[in-house]
């Protein structure tokens, strides 16, 4: 049986396919916005540490398990143990996780396809033109005093975000939250004085309010003095300058609301989203049905170099943007104040998702390799490519974000709502850049989605004896079915639009799938995989895979998979459950 098993055509083919799996929406869509939300610099450092201490050792473990077993995840543990044991459950967890991740991944990838086509026809062009007219009308019609106030408010709000972070850092997060709830309850009450008195009968709440109130007062004072300073900075401006600025500001907000509405129109239209989702799934199925070497490997050897080229073009473009320096310092200059303990946890979750770890994608890919050499080198190359693309993605996105005065912490919409806004401002060249950018996102997504489908399909091929064609079409069809609730989750009045899951914040259906798979299943899978490779895997099999590696490296790897990686994963899982709130626990006060 082993002789007829599919194999990669070459070592390079394996490396490109595995990096293709790793490099995906996680790098270009997720990493920049997570970095933005976590304040840049330090988060990047933490992420790199997570990659080195947790990601890389687990990556090695997965490839090792796959290579030694020559089976996909469910069969792999049984093959290595010589019989079915509870470890096979880890394989099952992977199959289910792959199924779930794929179901929302193809929806996001479908939007990227839609945006690629739209960029080719320059969909932001008319928006930019309308916005220009609107801004001119505003300029012509609005008294300068009113413009001045609007500009001051906007600039104050922009600068205040930093100040607010700085000040609220002094109060314990739980106390601050309790205080905010208290204030909104009071605001709702018909008699504020009475409401305050009654609510403060609760001693615990009173304690929170007592510490939070001075901070709230400080915030208010800071806002006032900031507004004054901003207002003074406007004194030197002539009326014409004010009008110029106001026109510019209005034009940008007008484009922004149009671009946002355009994304809302796509995401909010379940049928359009569903059609794109189908198209993307179809492409994925066709490639995977083509086989390991002539389908997956061939696609990756074409798409990956193309991807690197496109990224290079955008980074070079970004280099000449006025915001490049600010962007580079945001990404690469750690500011100790921005370091929050929960950032460590976000960094670890991102490392799992981005490296495709914890669900056996690399066990599966590794199983199509028969060599017993080069494990460490291959793993380092894959991790380095993944990390490189993530950092480059930041370098192409943030210069644009900063040059157009946007907030880096815009969240998951960063790619679909901010990038087109920037492309609209650039004009004609923006159309080309937009098409390149979203095309790149599609390429990156497809080399990842094929690895997700391969994990699930290979179960039916390896363990159930199905033909590859049957397995890919049946599994692909089922995934498509499960993807429908995700595709319709932003459509108003659809069967699923009322869905809310509440884990800390409220999630729609798509985000719920992402959350469950990425924050639970992948870390849990990674935990067991590292324990298995470190403690359980038969020694002679493990040693065969590690042959030729320097003893010090082997020892280092063992220490990491046995102790460091599992311990760090347990910490994230506890944070996800909510047993442990790192920001709260490590709050140092003052
Ligand atoms: N690593 C892929 C990305 O960054 C996502 C993925 C996760 C793929 C898990 C396979 C398995 O987009």
C-alpha cells in the first residue's frame, strides 16, 4: 500500500506547498489588523518569540509525525502506535477543525475574489469623483467657523485615542468596566441622583467607582486641554487654509462612507457572497482533485512565486509613500507601554493560525514525503517564509493606512474597507494596485484552502478507501453547505443574521466559527501534538526523523515540545475559557 501512496515531486515542491498552506489570509488579512489592535512593535516581538518557542517545534512535530506514519492525521497516530488509541482523537479534532475553518475561510476568500474583479473595473473611481463633488459643495456652502469646529473635533478625537489609552491604563480593567456599566445605568435612570445612591449601596461596586471616578475626571480634563491645544494650533490658519482642509476632510469621509457601504453591499448580500464562495470552493476542489503532485504541488509552484512578486511590488510602492517611516516604526519599534499581557496570548493564537498548526495540515503534507532528512531546515524555511510574508504585509498595508490618516486598529475590516479607500485616493494607479493586492489575497488564500480540504478529503482517501475525486467533491460539497450560514451571516433578515454568540464580545456566525476553531481547536490540537511528539512517539521512529541533526538542536527541540510549548498553550486556553484574565492578573497599577 505504501508504494502507491501519493508523493511530492520534489523537496522544493513540498516546501512551496507547505509554505503555501501557511501563507494565507492569516498573514495578509489577520496579522496586520491584530498587530494594529495590539499596538504594533511589542506585539511583533512577542509573535516572533511565539513562532520560535511554540510554532517551530510543533511545526517540526507535525511534519515528523506525518513522515513517519505516511498517513493522514486520523490514521497517523494509529499507524505509529500500532493500534487505535485515544491519540487518534487528535486526528479527528483536526479533521473537524479543517472542516470548520474551511467553511468560513472560503467566504472571506470569496470577498477577495469579488474585490479583485471590482478593482480591475476601478470600482472606487466613481466613488472618488462623487466625493470630490460633495466636498466642493461643502466648501462652497459652509461657514468657516463651523468648518473649524468640525476639524478641531475630528483632530481632537484622533489624538485623544492615545491619551485615553495612557490614562485608563492606571485603573484595573474590571473596575473600569464596572464603572462604565454603572455610568450607563445611571444615564438610563429617570432620576440620576437617586439611581446613584441606590446602586452605590453595593459595597463592591462602590469600591470600583471610587477608584475609577478620579480617572474619569482626569480623562475629562485631559480631553478639554487637548481640545484647547488643538484649537490653538488652528489659530494660525487662514480662512482659505481652513477651507482647504475642510474640503479634504469631507472628501475623505465621503469616500470612506462609500467604500464602507460598498463592502456592506457585498457582505450584506448573502447571495452574492454565496456565489463567490461557491466559485472559490470549486477552484479549491479542482486543484485538490488533481492530486498531490499534479494538483496541489503544481498550483503552489506557480502561485507562490507569483505571490512573492506581487508583495514585492506593493512593498516597493509603500516604500515611496510618505507614511512609510511611521509604518516601519509602528511595526518594528517596540514601545514598552503598548505591551499588554493579553497581547502575548493574541500573538500565540495568531502563530497557530498563521503556521497552519494544530489540525494536522502539516501531518498530511508531511505524509507525502518519504525522505528522513532535512526536517529542521524545511521547518525553519516554512516558518521563515510565513513570518516574512506577515511582516511584509504590514509593511505594505501600514504605509497606506498612515499616509491617509487612518487608525491602524480598524479591526477585521482593515483590508476590505481601508485598502480600497486608499486605492481610491491614489487615482488611476490605485486601480492597478487594488487589483494586485486583492489578487494576491486570493492566491494566498487558495494555497491555504487546498491544504484545509486535503486534510479532510485525505481521511476518506486513506481510511475509507474512497477515490480522490469522490472524496474531494463530496467533502467540498459538504463544506459548501456548512459555509452558507457564514456566507449569509451579514445579510440583513437572513435565516442566520440573528445569530449572536457572546465570548467576551458579540460574534456573528462567521466570527463564531473562526473563534471556536482558531482559539480552541488549533491550540488544543497543538498541545496534544507536541505532547505526543515529545513524550509518546516511539523513540526509534522519532530518532529516525531527527537523524543527522546536531545533538544540541535535538535537545533544544525536546525541551520545547515537552515543556515550553504545552505550558504556553495551556495558558492561552485558560485565557480563552476566561479562568484567567492576563490583563487583570498582571495589572501593576499606576
Ligand atoms: N495558515 C493559513 C493562513 O494563514 C490558515 C490555515 C490554518 C490553513 C490552518 C491550514 C490550516 O491563512
